[in-house]
C-alpha cells in the first residue's frame, strides 16, 4: 500500500495555481485574494476601483506571488470575456475563479424600483454567470480542470426582509452553481458556492451600526458573533484546494449556524 495522500502533502496547497477574484479590492474579496496568495496562488484582481486593487496587489506580491490588476465594471457584459482573456494571458491560465463582486440595496418591497432591482441582479447574478462562462471556456480548453466558487449568502437559502432582489440574486446563483457543476463535472471543473452570514465590511457597515439591527442579525446566529472576512476566506481556500477534490454542486454555509434551525 502506498503512503496516504494526507501524509504526502499539504492538502490546502495552491502553489502554482492561477486564481481570479472579483470584488478583490476590499472586504471579503480582499481577504480571499490574500488567503489564496498565501496558499500559493498567483492572483488576478478585478473590481471597478483601481487604487483599491493596486493596494491589494502590493500585498499579494509581498506573499511572493504574481498579481495582475484588471479594473472593470463587470455589469458591462461585453467587457467580461476580454478582461478574462487578458487575465488568463498574463497569469498563464486560470485554475480558480472566485465570483465575489456584489452589491446590496436594502429596500422595502413596496419601494423597490426597476433600476435598483436591475442593478442588484446585474452584478450579483448576471455578471457572475458570464464571468463563469468566460472562465469555464478557458478551463475547458486548458484541459486541466478547475474550481469556480460563487459568493452567495445565507439569504440565498432563507429570507431576510428588505432584500427581495438580493435574496433572489443569491438564490439564483446557488442554483446556477449546481447547473454549472453538472455541465462541467466531466471536465473536472468543480463549482461550489460559499454562503456567509453577516460579515462586517463596507457593505454592512451602515446596517450593523444600528443596535436594533445588530440584535436581529445575531438572533439566529448560534455563535453570537458576526463573521470576519478571514472566516469566509478559509472556506474559499478549502473549496479551491485538493482537500475538496470530491466536492461539487455544494453550497457551503459559513453562517454561524443561522440556517441550522
Ligand atoms: N458582508 C456580508 O455580510 C456578506 C454576507 C453574505 C454575502 N456577502 C457577499 O460577499 C460579497 C462581498 O461582499 P463584501 O461585504 O465584501 O462587500 P464590499 O466590501 O462592498 O465589496 C464588494 C466588492 O465588489 C466590487 N463590485 C461591486 N460592484 C461591482 C461591479 N459592477 N464590477 C466590479 N466589481 C464590483 C466592489 O468594488 P468596486 O465598488 O470598486 O467595483 C468591491 O470590491 C458580495 O457578493 C456579497 O453579496 C457579504
């Protein structure tokens, strides 16, 4: 009998892998980019604000990894394939995509405008799908498998008031995740989602400043604390790594037990 693989190598090692992270300039995406870099991957960084991306790129380089910046508005669907192709060229292929860019516009259902609905869907669902499509084509052509990780939310599985469009976008992306897992499994492209509870970032800063909302946001949280961006990055590193070789079509709740009861 050969030596067990668990003794041969670090199962979370990403040395030599090429990863693209959207929404990488701050918050969860920044922690994901740095976590993947620290595990050994070179990183393509995408969002609209170039100064934020450049700052994260410096931190990636400090880990000894290559960083490539692509400032782009991913709701401009026709820009997606050119951006992805340039990142693949500069990085030397793409092995991991983390579809993390997203927005939330909390509004009572009676107040939601068509423009607000469309802008949430445009980045959270439509851009995530077309990023996956552009990267999926490259991964299929490369013939070396790959990982796609979609950042959804606990609200893709359970309802939250004032978030009709946001919940719909995340539930939609959870199911897109499963469709892509089925279609691309034969190419060894594993597609999963990470679904966090509330994490303190720019996105949640205003809502979590309200003591009443904080209380509500912890009510179903078994651990009685909000997530950190590192808590979420850990789940993404796992799903990107050889430790998750048999995991696909899964939504990994990183929700402090919110959906357990
Ligand atoms: N924070 C939470 O409690 C929480 C919980 C569950 C799920 N999530 C999800 O986690 C992801 C990251 O959230 P976060 O809290 O880290 O938010 P954040 O701090 O607001 O970061 C969002 C990122 O997405 C980028 N982005 C937004 N619109 C974009 C566009 N049109 N094109 C390209 N990039 C765009 C932003 O950069 P630019 O604005 O510079 O483009 C930024 O880098 C989101 O998908 C969010 O729904 C967050």
